[in-house]
């Protein structure tokens, strides 16, 4: 059996107040951390330089390209550095650190499986965001003919690096907020296994969101339409997979 070498992957765009804490939590799990500076402004850029001087690995984008582009850069770097798995975590610190070790434990039992977090919210979640996610959930269930993927918008997931990069060479899955959803749908379409793990989420009152309501919702709507028409030729195979699973 191939020896497993996991790392953490954190795409960062202007979270200077929280990124050090996120890195500390990941280091406490004995995970090397790959930080992707997605065109941060000066305060966050300087904080990332400080963290890099402490030993964290830093990848830089000259300008902001989007979360999808940052994750792709991080996965490519993880493979170059020889890591077999990458635990993607958001930089804003909203995910409960105690829920992350379960991803590493599950990896050891199912190294070829993509482990996808599903959000378990407390009372801090904005109602519009909480209920708005269900539109994407329903479209994902339609486009996979399955309810197997519980949440494609949670920022915590563990990728088998080589397989994920091979998929992304064929299907880049978008530069920005569409990435997290599309990569899981295409992973499922490719026949890959997905396991869902719970992640508690807390939204701090002074939290920073880079979700652009008009731009990102338009891109997400276009993505769902594109995936729907791409699903149609796959219909027989998806139905067969559904019948076998049931």
C-alpha cells in the first residue's frame, strides 16, 4: 500500500485576522500547510509572508483570480511537493477545528475517496445564506440523479491529489465560487467515491465574506444549467449507478 502523506490547503484572499489561527489549528494536527495567496492586499500579504517565514509553504497569485483558481494552484503544488492528499480549509476560521481530524482518520481507511464536508450550522448563520444553499443542493441532486452528495458548498474537503489534478486537467471547474460545487459533481460523474463528513460552522459577527451576490449567483446559475445539459448524455450511466447503489 502506498504511504499516505496529507497536507492542508488554504486558499486565502484578505483574511489577515484569522489565517494565523487557522494555520495553528492545522499544524496542531501535524499537517504541513500550503497557503495560496490569491492576490491579497498588503496587510494579508504581509501576514502570509510572516507565516511563510515560520515554515508554511506559500504560493502566490499576482492578482485575485478566485477561489477555484487558488485551489487548483494549491492542488498542483501539493502534487509537486509529493503529498498524496490535501485537506482544503477556508481561511476565515468559521469551521470547527475539532471536526477536521475525522477527515484524516477516514482518509487512512478510504484513500481513494473524496471526503466532502457538510455544514452543521449554529444560530450565527445568516438565514438567507442557509436557505439559499438549498437551490444548489437541489440542482446537484438533479445533475447527479442522486442525493448522495449532501453539501457541495462547504469549504472543507479532502482530495486525493493525483486523481483530483487528473480530473481538473480535463475539467477546470471554474475560477471562482462555482469550483467547489462543480468539482464534486464531476468527481461523481467520473465514478469516484464521495463520503460526507459533518463540519460545524460558526459565522462571526465581524466575519468577511467575498461572495459577490450578483456576479457569483449568475455564475452559479450558468454552471447549473451547463451541468444539466452535460448530464443528459450521462443519463443511462447515472441511472445504472443509482439502481446498483439502491
